[in-house]
């Protein structure tokens, strides 16, 4: 990746991280509002190798765990798995179609939340059902929507070109 | 076009994945005494600028709401502004906060709640006040409607609050008239609504639905008289005692501003909270 491309790609990642800590709290119910930090991770996995994505996922998850110590470690586990699988899935299903990327954003968010609530062991019964089948899909949809908007605006900056990895 | 999974998944990638996975499992199994300092150091270093950004954002949001309030009072377009339900709710919360501060007098620190994206955010929340402002471990954290929880970890600029929804939360509670005492702990879920349990109430003592439950002050951690919630039903009974369900007064997911009580209080705080605090909503 050339220096200019790296800078532009880094700008998009930094923008998403900034949105997470500045704008997200104004986007409605926190269980449904898009997770820009996860979106930054999934965007990073577009260009990164699976191993690098797993490391990035671990770091993002550990940072999230520091802010919600009730589930320390569960976030790192969830983001590591999602980062690795996302990078691997993009190698297999790579496509420039927005909907495919949106689907990966949705699946990544749902899978992250599912692993998190199961690994944290803090949810059970109907609350677990609500988290898995109501709140997580809704957050997946909003995160996928935000991801599609991001790709439409910055597509040339974040998509990978064939022959590059 | 596929790039080819075989080209991506090298041994190095698999090795990194397994290592990070193992580290995650190690992090999960850490005892609180080990993991809390790690989390605390991350908040003080890597996350410090982001928490500052989030804190500034919350302050900006609050300032904008206050500006909207002044404008609305000055202008005859109050009715039009009144349609902005979000602003009205924000104003109501801030007014309630100001009222609580005046009634408490002194010995508290106001703070913003810095909500996070994960589902477990409701068990512990990060607030924008730390030891530099006098916040201490186990300090009670209250909202205008009642108790949110207590400080479980504190550092210079931020603190972590274990809310009443945290599985390890326990508090000594009593009926508002002081006739019944019991132990409060999280009940779990009923649909999407979380409840508390008031256990250990002697069988011969009845607690009617709608009874306000306050902290009793026993145990020395929480002062007496902070509203916790309202009795909504019975959870179970044994030969000797009954357990009642209590609807908490403060929903952790929606609270935006809190006050941390920084000095020990021996007086009854019930008068500092709004008269209708803790009453169940239909």
C-alpha cells in the first residue's frame, strides 16, 4: 500500500474511532446505535491479513473491556474472532458490492454481540433471547447502514485492489 | 472477485489468531484484583484522550440543551420548542439534578455517565469524575430518582460504577416508613425490564404493592433514605420469609448525569429526593 493510500485509509479509521466517542451517544438507544469502533475494525480487516485482523480485534476488544469491566476479556475474545473471520471471509467472498459488505458488517456485529453476551455469562433466560434476537440484530442493521454510508463516501480510500494485500 | 483464502490464511496468521484467542481467555479468567489494575491503566493511558473526547461531547450536548432552554424561556416559541421531546426530557433531567444538588447541600460531585456500546454496559458504567475530584471507592452514586450504584474502581479523571444490575450488587433496604427491612439484590429479567429482589422479609410482615423501598443505612456503605425502587409483586416465599420484586427507580441505560456522594452522611437523605421518586410507572 502506498503512503498516500495508507494515510487516507488511516484517516477513515481515525474518523470512525472519533465518531464512536463523540457522536454515538446522540444517536438514540445505545443498544441500537451503530458501533463505530467495531465498524473501524471491520473496515481495517478489508485490507489486513487475518492474523493482523485478529491482533487488531484483540486490541479493540481489550479497550472496550477496560470501559466495561463487568465482562473483561469477553470483548477481546469476541473481537478477536470477528476480526479474524471477517478478514478471512473477505478473502473468500471479496466483492465490491455494497450489499455484500453491508451483510458482512451486519453479521460481524451480530456475531460480536452473540459471543460477548454468551462469554460474559451475565445474561440468561428471556434477557439473553432479547439480546440475541432483538437488540443485536437491530444494532447490526444500524452498524451495517453506517458502514454502507461510509463505503459510499470513502469507497476509493478503503476498498482493496486486486493484486494488493 | 475472490482474492483466495489460501493466499491469506498462512501459518503465521493462524498462529497470531491462536495467540490472541488464548490471551483473551486468559483475560477472562483473571481475578478482579488483577484485571481491575489493567483496565484502570488502559483508561488512564490509551483511552484517556477518547474518554476526554466523550466527556467533552457530553458537555457540549448538555450546553446545547441549556441554550435551548434559555431560548425557549425568552422566546414566545416555547411551545414549538416543547415539541422537541428529547430536549424537554434533557431539561427535566438537568432541573431534577439541580434540585437534588440544592437539597443535598454539600458533599457530592456531579458527573456525566459515559455509556459504552456493549450489552454489559448496564452492569458497570464509567463516569467522568475520579479521585482528583474526591471520588472514593464504594461511594454511593445517585441520580435524581434514586440510587444507581456505588463506585467500584476509581482513577484520576474517571471512575467505574457498579450499578444495581451488577450480579454482585447487594444493599440493605427498608420500606419508606421503616416498618420492614430486607436485603436487595438483582432479580434478573422479566421481558426487557430488570428488577431487584427484596429478600429476608419475615413472613408475618406484608409489604403492599406500591411501597417505596429506601436504603436503610445499615452496613455503613450506603446512607439511609436513598430511594431504590417500588414493590411491584411477590417473587416467592418460604415458611419463614417472603421475597418481593422491586422495580428500580433508576434505569442504568438511560441515566446521563449522576452525583457521587463524597463524604459520609449520617442524616436521612430521603428528603433530598423528589417526593414521587421510586413510584412505579404504569
